[in-house]
C-alpha cells in the first residue's frame, strides 16, 4: 500500500508564504487586533457616551429615562454656569499649553543643539524623573507650597510679595508643571530632526538668530509643538484632581465627577463630558488645516 508523500512545508510555512505573496492581507491581519480593540474600547465607548448624553433624569423619581432628546445639551448651552465652567476649563488648558510651549522651546533647543552628549543624557533624565513620581504626591506637594505658610509665600515675603494662594492661578501653575515633560520631549525630538546645516546656511546668508529661529527653526519644529500641545491641552481638559486640591472653582471634569458620583445624573455628566471631545476634535482639525501634521 503506497504511502502519501508528506507535505514539504508545514501549515506555518504555508501561511507565511501566503502573507509574503499577499502583503496587504498580511498587514490587514496584523492590524485587525489593535484596530478592533480601538473600535471596541475607544470609539465604542464614545458612542455609548453620546447615547447616554441623550437620555434624561426624571425629576420626580431620580431615575434615568432611556428616551432620546437634546435637553442636556440645550441646558449646557443656555446655562450661564455651565458656559462659564466650560470657558474657564478651555482657557486654563490654553494657558497651560502656551506656557509649556514657551518653557519647552529653549529647554529642548539647548538639549538638542547646544548640550554635549553627556549633558543631553542628564537633561533627558531630569525631564523624565518627575514622571516617575506619583501624580498625587506632586499635586499635594504644590498644595503645601501654595498654602498661606508655604514655601512660595516664604520665598516671596522678603520682596514684599505673596503667592497666588488657591484658585485659577494655582491650577495654571500646577498643571503647567505636571504636563511640561509631555511638551519638552516631542519638541526635543523635533529639534533633533533639524539638520545643523540648515542653521549654518541661514547664518551664512546673513540671518540673525531671531530671524533664523522664526523663518527656519520654528516652521520645522511646529509639528512637534502641536504634538506636545495635544497632550498638555487634552490632559488639562480632563483633569479634576488638581482643581479639587488647589482651587475652589469648578472645571468640566469636576462637574462630571459630581454628577456621576453624587447627583447620580449620568445623562448630564455624559453631555458635559462630550465638550472636551468636541474641543479636541476642532483643535485637531484646525491643526491639520494649518499643515501641522504634514511634516510628522
């Protein structure tokens, strides 16, 4: 009885050969897991958030009614309180982003173009070190420094000045400190990609330092600034712990937290939570229109 000849290649080799001859199928197979998880965990959660924002809370029974209306969004648009909170949150997020960008530009430029390799490594470690400590520890440290008998008032007292205390300025200071590494690292990477020959060519053509920075360096590093600003802006929009610890004013995340955990008004919380999402979508669309992603 004749035996059938064994297959030359196993199933794994045949599958690898199939993917080799069909690279698009292989790429789709590799991306199916991450993309499926993204659709399920991220986009799916946003869809659920939007659906919940269309529900309403029965004022008599305090039960969530699963019918659909725009009442929650109408309340957010017509209420002066919610408009003020939204504008305050967006304003602080913009202030933090601009502050971190102004601080990150000289630091990142020095790290990428001036510092020696050894000093550059030390500076990178110094930038990363705050990320290794607990978020709450850093916020509480700032809370201790900003209180009436804290370090800030102690340092400013000989000059006849006093610290900001607790409030919006404190939120701006603390968040600018918290998210600064997320701005420095992308800008540093952007500066490293700029060839030194471009700076030398600008100097040979008579370009002064400020002109070289504005006409040559800044346009090339602008996508990196946008990348960093996405982190600082979005993280500030969604933070509720820092405002709760160093300020008595309300921000979007604080209102969402109260409505979910205390007032049990999930529809209103979901509606207000869509505001940062819409703001970030508009911001990304504007950045794309300005060409910020073309050089990434």
